[in-house]
C-alpha cells in the first residue's frame, strides 16, 4: 500500500521519557531543540499525534515561523475525545485538522464538523488501522508526515514498519521508570525482532543532542 514518507520526532530525557507519569511534559528539551522541532514541522505536509497527546497537552501543532505554512494536523482519536474547546478545534477553520476515528456520526461528530474538522473513519480492530489511514492520507496528497507521539501512537507506527527516519532531541535530564516512554510496548520476544536504524547525524543544540536516524530496510 502507498504511504507518505514518515519521520518520527522524539523529544525526550536521557532515559527516553516524554512526560512524567501525570502527563506533564513542558518543557523537557531546551529552546534550540524546540525551534528545530518547529522547523521540522514546516518541512512536512502533515503532523500526527495520538488522542492522549491532543487531550493532555492541548497543542496547536503549528510552526509559528513567519512565512512558513502550517501542516495539516492529524489526530488518531478512535472515540472523538478531542474537545470542541481545544486549540486544535478552535483553529481548524484556518489550519486543517483531520481526525481518524471509528465513527463519524453522532452529536460530538457533528460539533467537530461544524468547527471545520474533517472526520475520517478507518477500519478498527482493537485500534485504528494505521496502514489504512496512511494509504488514505497519501491518496489525499500527503506525501510527508511527521509523527510527534505520544509513545502509544509511536509504537503503532513502529509495529507497522512505517518509520523512515527519526529526529531525536535528547535533553540531559533523567525522569525515571515512572515517566512515560517515548515508544510504547512492542511485544518483542527476541532481539532479532527489533527495529533497526542507522545514525546519520548528530548535532549539539545547546545542552541537548539532536540525533538523526534512518531505517535500515
Ligand atoms: N516530549 C514530547 O515531545 C511529547 C510529544 C508527544 C506527547 N508527549 C506526552 O505523551 C503523553 C501521551 O502519550 P501516550 O502514549 O499516553 O498517548 P498518545 O500516543 O498521545 O495517544 C494514544 C491514544 O491514541 C489513540 N489511538 C488511536 N488509534 C491509535 C493507534 N492506531 N495506535 C495508537 N494509538 C491510537 C488511542 O486512544 P483512543 O482509543 O481514545 O483513540 C490511544 O490510547 C502526554 O503526556 C504528552 O504530554 C510528549
């Protein structure tokens, strides 16, 4: 099946955590990393996040760079948990918001549609079918996608072998085992099943490191 080129962006502590157990994640990485992250957004047609990130962080997912277009903002949100009061919903009339979901009917669906949010039902088998969503995006003209997490959505992309490169911003702090992982469970039983990458660049960004990886096919 055809799909966009996919970049996974991770902004983590040294021990690979993206948030505390209570969901708090602002700000793990420094300003230079965050600026690089916004430039990364500007190089992609669309950005995807999971429903937990959309609900907990209430992000805008824009570039905030003068003269740079904002990508389409895509949420994987099975049960339409996105609030009509959220930053994404409030700005959907000027910067597109697409929601992949199980069902696009009912009161909540109507409220989101009235805010110009586009709802796209995709097959569901325990979770939304990533491959079907990617095929749909590609056919709609999305040729580059930036996946910004959280860990549960990132794991689904890794499992689907749908990551072409990783931009990993790593800050010099430790959040511990009760923090939220940047990649959720993969259920691997043997090291030969691991997903492997090759590092193609490292840059210092203030106190942080920006590591770039490409998939080994
Ligand atoms: N440091 C950073 O840069 C950064 C970046 C992003 C997020 N975060 C943090 O990460 C935390 C959220 O991460 P998270 O792992 O809990 O959740 P997440 O990945 O943001 O969202 C997961 C949810 O997305 C929905 N979903 C729909 N289809 C899915 C699919 N095919 N695969 C996976 N998920 C799918 C599911 O909820 P439904 O069943 O309800 O649809 C699932 O529970 C927040 O605390 C946020 O602050 C940090």
